[in-house]
C-alpha cells in the first residue's frame, strides 16, 4: 500500500500545476490548503462568537437599554447567546484554529513529510467540520431559538423540557459532526507522526508542537467516546422518548454531567496543549536559546494527559453528587497543576537570559504565558472543593476559565498566525499593526476579566439574565459595566489584525524561506511550500532547538545542518 | 492503516465503556432488574450466536494466515466464511429483536429496554460496518490483492473484526449474564 501511495503521489505532484481552481483551493487534499481552510472557518466563527460575547456583556451592563443591533432580548434568548458563545468558542474557534489549522499546516512540514498519512480523509474532515458549522449557525434561526442549556448541555435543561426543540437537537447534531471531523483528524495526526517522519526524525527530535498536537489528539480520542455515548442517549431521549436522564422514568440527570465532564475537562487540554506547543515552538526562536527541559516537557505533557482523565468531577462539587467523591477529585485536580507548573517553569527558564527579540509572535507568546499563569493560579481555588462551593456559581469561574482558554486560544493562535503567516502566504505581516494589535488585545483582555474576578469574589452569580434581580449585588454593577466597556474595546482591537491579515497578502514584504532564522524543517522550503512540500526528502540530523551553540558559525543550526560544533561541546540534549 | 484502526479502536473502547457504565449506573438506581413485566433476555440463543461470532474470529485469523502464506484461493475462502458467519450473527440478532418486541420490550417500555437496544444496537451497527469493510477486502482478495507481500488492508480489517467480536463477548457477559 505504501509503495502504491508513493507512486500515486508522485503522479499527483506532476499534475499539481494542472489542478483547476476547485481542486486546488476548495476540494483540496493538500494539508496546507486544509490547514488554511480550518483557519479561515475558525476566524469566521470567531466573529460569531465575538458578537455573542458583545450581546451578553451589553445585557449584563445595561439590561434596560436593549442591545444595539439585536434589540431587547428574552431570558431564553440570553441563555441561547451564552450557550452558543461557549459552544462556538470551544468547538468552532479554539479546536479548528489550534488543532485544525496549525496541526494540519505544521505537522507534515515539521516532520519532513509530503502530506498527511490519509490526505483524502483529511479533506473529508474539513468538509464535515464545515457542515457542522453550518448546522450550528442555522440553529440560530430555528423555531424556538438556538440551544439554551449551556455549552455543557446539562440535563434536564437539554432534555425534552427545553423550548428550543429544534435548536437543541441541531446543536447535538452539529457537535456530533464536529467530533467526527476531529476524530478523523486526530487519527490522521497520530498515524502521520508515527509513519511519515523523514529520515533522521526520531521521536525525540520531533518539534514540541508536533508532540503537543499528538498528545491533544490522543487525549481527544480517549475522552470523546463517553460523551458520544451520552449524546446518543440524549438524542434518544429527545427523539424516541426514552428516559435515560429523566428521573420520572428511572433515569439520572447526573449521568450526563459525569459523561460530559469526563470529556469536558480533557477538552480544555485538547485546546491548551497545541496552544502551549505553538508557544514552545516560537519561544526559542525569539530568545535565540535552546528550549529548556525538552524531555521534561514531553513527560509532563504525557502525565497531564493521563491525569486529565481522572479529575472530571471537580466540576460537580455543587451538583449533588456523592460528597465522598469530592476529596479524591480535589486531590487529583491539585496534582494535575504539577505537570503544568513544570511546563510553565520550563518556558520561563527558556526565556531566562535569552537575547529576546520582541517581534509580534513573541509578544503574543509572553502575553499569553503571563495571562495563563493567572488562570492557572486562580484554578487552585476552584479545584479544592472547600473554596469551590463558595465560588462555583459566581463570576470568579467565568473569569478563571477565560484566563485559561483565551490565552491559549487567542494569544497562542495569534502568535501562530503571525509566526507562520509568512510560510502560509509567502509574505510578512506588518509589524507595527501587529504590535498595535497585541497591546490593545492584551490591555483590554485584562480590563475585561479582572473586574469579573472581583465581582465573583463579591458573590455575583453567573448565568443570570437580569443582574438587577439581585439588589444585594447592585453595588458591584460598576464592575459589570467596566467589563462590558473593555469587551467592546477587545472586539474593536481585532480590527488591526483583519486589516493586517488581508493587506499583507498583497502588500507585505516577501518573506523568503526563513525570515525568523528558525531551525525546524518547514523553514527549509519555499514560502509557500509547493505541493508535496519538499523537492527532495529532507534528513533531520539534530533536534530542532540548536540556537546559540557555542563555537557554531551562526546562532542557529537548522535540523538539516550537517556541520557539527567543535568536539567537546555537548549540543544535543535530546535525541 | 493498522495504526489508524488501532486508534479508532481506542476511541471505540471508550465509547462502549461510556455506554456500559451508564448501564451499571442506571441499573444500580433501579428497583428491580429486569423491571416487573419486562422479559428476560434470551441467554441460550444468544449464547449460541456468541459462539458463531467467535467462530468468525477464527476464520478471520485463518484468512490472514493464508494471506501470509500467499494462498490466494484460501484467503478468499476464509474471508467468505467470516462474512457468512458475521451475517448469520446479525440475522439471529435481528430475529431475537423481533421476538423481544413481541414480548413488549421496546426503547420506550423501560430503561431496561432502552439500554438493551442502545448497547446491542450500537454493537450491531459496528458489525454491519465491519461486514462492509470485509466485503471490500474480500473483493480485493479475490483479485489477488493480498497474496503478495502487502496485506496492510487485510490486517487492519481483521484487527477491527477481532475487536468487534471481543467487544461482543464483553457485552454478552455484562448485559446478558451480568
Ligand atoms: Cu476541569
């Protein structure tokens, strides 16, 4: 089979020039095009997600005013907005950006492969994903409105009681399609990493982004099954009238929460790990220093993947589950912060003493890391059942998970966009607009969520449509207004990115092969790389992080470089 | 290909793990099992059916071995035998479902029925999928595809088949006998 694949691929490459517009840009099997398609869809969905954020925040700050562009909304519509915001941002922005876009674009290039192991399955995955996005967007105009039971779709809210009869079912179908897409994609990533590495590319020479994409894919494959089982049962409840989650028929609503969070917690890492991977990949390039603790980072990642499968019930401390379960789940939750702390320390140690170059990708990496640390530290209060019982229903939780997911998704994703844009499109993005984009995003992000931490500590309950319903929290209302003003600023801050993204495609300076003087294999080929990626199969001769090697002629040694530094100097810490 | 199927099987194990844990959680919370007025599951007939499916795992294995020994006709013959055994299994399952429905066991009659049809139905879908894959592989085999050194597709198909058979053993033990 592999031989046949090589022959057919060679034939394919010859005909690459002759491919028409549709085969080249729309129904393409080229992993680079598919990566860009994922990126495009995720950025488009981010607009939808951003709009829901704006509507939610406006309602919370000025509930009497009516939302400009949407008008006054009902409590049900508010619940729909919250549900769709969470669903869109996690499943249709974070995953396609961090896994779909950068996984597809980078993995084959970084491994020296001509494409994914299964290019046609890869095309199938992006089209299933596109369909899922359409189904989800269509549910906004479904009779009864979009799903309104939260991105967690808790039963019984999502069961037959909801008035979003169509919306909830469409939500389930959209999520099912999205899972199918990333299941196919994950299997493809895994198979590619184990069968398509070029000569010399041992596992211990793989760039950390590849490791993280693989770890995220494995974690997704292991965690999604129980949720799919739960979703099948929920769909049967809704369509066939079974009672899996209906206590009046002997069912158990908590069953859904267990199945959901068994997936839901790992899902955070499915998103976070590739975000870390991007940061880890960019850091050494702009610090001109080898990564600190390459193997330690990989081992920590594997430990985190394993532990993440046994922490889920920390989301259920106040759900009415058996309180005896709280202690073991508190312990595993606190434990899981250890591997992440190790990774964060490795990142800081990589930066320490480096000759830092503050180009836009690096700014997003550092800003993202700093913000993520806040998210990580505030998570400790929620992981411990004792303090969680007070904080769980408040805005503290909202601020906390935005401080974890926003940095990895947007700071990480933007860092990746600024860094790989030259490879994707052959031109550089504008640095001044990029820096403006970073500083505005960074400042408005903090200004949005710091007030929400304070509101949460003050006890303001989340998931409330009309804040004035609780007069006792009226004194905290200015915090909500601050957060809303900052959110509008945060959304407006994305304008420089949009301008930069499109104008650089035509007016940006030509990038050349290796504008960042980076070591990984993708920088050894043309920008953008041709179909088939490498004219001759590359050979990896070292790990990817040889920066500022003593005695070397330049401060970087690409993975393909043959020259060895003078004897007696230990270079390759790994391999 | 083999690695991809192994990854798929990993995800499938977790999927059925979710269904089976739901089975035990809901069963633990119920008053009597099976609920009053609901039929017991046909242990004996299904037991024989289980043996038929296990037999198909053996014929599958023999088919792979024949491919490794480059015996083209034998490969096709063993794969056909596997196909027939798998189809018999599905047919008997189907007729048992019809009988159970006549005894008023449906998805709506009780949680017991809902769980039974969900778990066994999900498995049946997998058997049907495996039969589809096997049909494709058998056609390729009859054209001599796997009698040279390349039996990647056959190995992958056989792996999935063995998984579906083994999974049935677990489901039979936990849902019918448990
Ligand atoms: Cu969690």
